[in-house]
C-alpha cells in the first residue's frame, strides 16, 4: 500500500487521471517496478495504479484500496 501511495505521489498527477502502472516483480519481498503508462494486465502481473485505488468517501479523492491490494496479494500466496 505504501508503494502505491508513493508511486501516485511521484507521478505528479491526480490518482483518477494517473495512467502509470507497476509490475509485481517479487511479491514475497515486496519488489515492484514502474512500467510507465499502461493498463492493467494481470497475466503479466501489471497493475495500473488507478485500479489499485478507491474513492475515500470523506475526502472524495482516490486513495490506495487496501482490499484490492490484498486480493492481488492473495494470488501470490
């Protein structure tokens, strides 16, 4: 979750407009790499940052979605 939050901050865009994606390199050791502007491709372990977020009902902003990230993690363990 911290990596998604950091990657969103580094992209310089609002999360709902962010097109950046990450590839899961090693889930056990929490290793990720940025793949640039890309859509989610689960067969290649690529996830768009926006797809790992949800809307916070208090602030109405996109924030990392713990439930979505945990469901992705379950695929690896």
